[in-house]
């Protein structure tokens, strides 16, 4: 089963994915399960994108598993903050062509990701993470997970030495959207 996020009690800015990341579907296929690796992922020395919907796929409005709307504060004044999504380029097994990229939005620029391997086996499988190459796209029928929730999807480029078998890629992924009231 694909990982689903939880929001720590009292937090409005943090989602945590904790458990085993497994393989999902082939890279070109939609819909994609949350927080899974494509079955045809590019392995080391290449990167593949693991996709994290910032919410629960089955019930997107679940308050304990979705960030509140004000976190995605792109409507607030931020100079010339871009609002319209930009089409992505096809990049290996990270992004498909024409996904709806919103990475340049103000709140996306303030998103931080922490990855903690849960076991030695997970650390050995996960040989690299490109946090600087992370992208955030909108979930539509042909972007993100392909479930059309309209929620943001973080695409995290990771280098793997092999595809995970069973429960060997145990991780905790913490996604935090930092912001200040002055912004």
C-alpha cells in the first residue's frame, strides 16, 4: 500500500510520510500511487522521481492529512510571484513533458524536505537525494499522481542502487512549508 501523510498534532505547516516506499506503476502510467517508485525507474547512476501528494489520495480534504489552504499562500502579495503553472520538460523518470510545474511560487520556494532512512538496508538502497532538483506540480489527470485532486505533488529526485523489494526502503520524509506572517 502506498504511503499516506500525517500532519503532527498542532502543526499547520508539516506533513510526515513514514513507512516503506515500494514500487508502484510504470513511469508513463497514470494514476500513480502516492510515495512510490516507478517500476521502470532509472537506477544508479541516474535519478528517479518519488512523488508525494501533499494530502491523502483517497480523501484529499482529510484535515489530519492535508495542509490547510492558507499554507499555499500564493495569493498573498509577493512582488511578481508567478501564479500560472509552467509546463515541465521530460527528464528521465523524474518528470513527464507538460506536467503543471508550480515550483517558482512563493510557498514552494519555502518548502523544505528532510529524509531519514529507517534502516541500514534503506540507507544502502537510497544512495542519493537531489533536494535542489525537487519540483512541485499540480495533481491533474496528466500531472502529479494523475488523480485530479488539484493538490500539490512534490517530485523528489532520488538515486537508488536497486528497486525496493517488499519493505526494505523504510524512510521518514518530512515536508515542511515554512512561512512568516510578514510574507
